[in-house]
């Protein structure tokens, strides 16, 4: 197969590309330039997509003996991922930019361009597994009619299936995740060192890549401007002030500018962000408990479980996860008309904000994904 390997400049993507070469594929490396001034996108181990990363990706391609290109996707990244991030926070919602990047950049812009150029699949360094029914080989089934399933990675600590669930079945059919069976990140680093890849000891990037200093509130304030308003309790009494409601998210405890203690003396948490009135509502931890979640824009990867019609479906058992490294909770769900989903929670789920991604699992298998539209409190 002709495989396009996405090389971020990190150790994971380099080893994934190496494994694709070992499997006998015709591999070409590509680095995605996501900013016109990429030097601002990395501070130590924060962020990614810097000039340093592009150089590391090129050196990895040289070691592997594969062609290497840089694709400028900065305009698409700004228009989709960054713009969505700002718009969602301005609307009082809590977005996940990694989910949007996978949706619009890595498995839309990148993969679609790869297919147009005649590639059979895109290979990335994500930690997730693909299983193919009827005993087919996942490495050789891209683009075929085989039913592919997305599963959690072998290493739970590195599993990235949560941010990949948005890709949908068509793009899953043209994806390869060679690190899905890796027992640990340490094992991947050892393999990189054995292959002579200089990125074997490179620190992992983390946090939001376009907020390299980690100050999300500062980034929002710079882009959206100061919008002073009130912090109120559940009775509407003013208990504090803020510089912008967009900087708060449901479940947040730290950073609240509250001038008076709660009547019971216990900590207060953000319960709601109201962009129209520019108010932040705070209350006790117990008010964060969620009994049901309403999702929109659902993407399904398991029609055999959830059904394949456009109307209301049957209930099915599952586990729901609302954060990339959060604990899944027992639930039941059904698809609803208009591309939605209703999830009723059996376990303890707290602090779910509109805009978050909710992913449904059956064991290790990803059933589907949706964006949280609203919740019903327990």
C-alpha cells in the first residue's frame, strides 16, 4: 500500500512510520505546518508544530529513508480549530481542540488530500487499535468493504481513542495506528533509540498546541477582550466578579473571584456559564451531578450496536466518557432523530459542560461520539 505517514516531529509518529516501512508499505512522510509563525507553538514540552518539530520530522524521515514534505495547513487550522475554540468559549461552551484537530485537520484535510494524491491510507502515531472483522489484517484492509472497529490502545495510560472517535467509519477505513499494541511509551522510546531516531528522548508535548505557555485564560482574554461581569450563586445573589465569563467552565473550582464564603463554608464550583447575561453561576459540588446527557452531531462507528437509521433508536448498554483521560461511567444510550443521542447515566458523572465530547464504549470498542448539547442534573 501507498501510505502517507504524518510526522509531527515527536517520537510516536516517527516509530509509527518506521513500523509502516517494516510492514512493506510504500511510505512518504509529511509534516503539517499549522502556523505561519511556528516558533511560537512550543515552549519546552508545551505545544507542538514549531520549526524545531519540522526539523526533527525531517531527520526522522532521513533515518527511515523515506521522502519528506511539509504541507502548509495553517490557514485551515486557524479557520477551523482556533476559530472554533474561540467561538465555543465565547458562547459559554467548553470545546476540545484536539478532537476538532483530528476531525478537520488530520482526518479531513490531511487524509482527503492524501487520497486525492493516490495514497491508500494515512499512518499516525496515535495510541489506538483497529480491529477488522472476518479475520482480515488491519494493515492491509484500508479502503476495502471490511468492517473496521476502533478500540482502546493496549496501554490504557496512553489511549487516544477518545479524540479519534470523531473520525467516522469512512476515514477509519483509511487509517493506520501502528502503536495501538505498544505496551507502553517507554517501550516506544526504547524502539526509537534502537532505530537510531534522535527523537527517542524528546519530551512529550502537552496542553493546547496554540497556547504554548499554557495560559488559556490569557489567550482567550487577548483574542476576545475583557468582558467584566458578575459571579452569582444559585439564588442570583452576586458573590464575586470576573473579567470574562468565557474563561470559566462547568466544574471549575480554582480561579473564582468570590468575595464572600458559601453559607455552609464549603467550596463552590462553576455550575453554569451564561454568555448572554455575562454571568457565571456557582454552587455546591453536589449540584454538578449529572443524570443524563444530550448530544448532537453524533458520529457512529458501530451500526450493529446502535442501529443505522436516522430516527430514534433502541436503548443499548455502554460506558460514557466525557474527558480524554476521564473514567468511563456505566450508562445506556440511544440515537435520536436529527443526528443526536440521549445518554442516561447509571454511574457517578459530574461537571459535564456543553461543548465537551462524549464518547461511548462497549468494553474497549468505540461505539460513537457526540458533542454535549446539554445535561440533566441528578
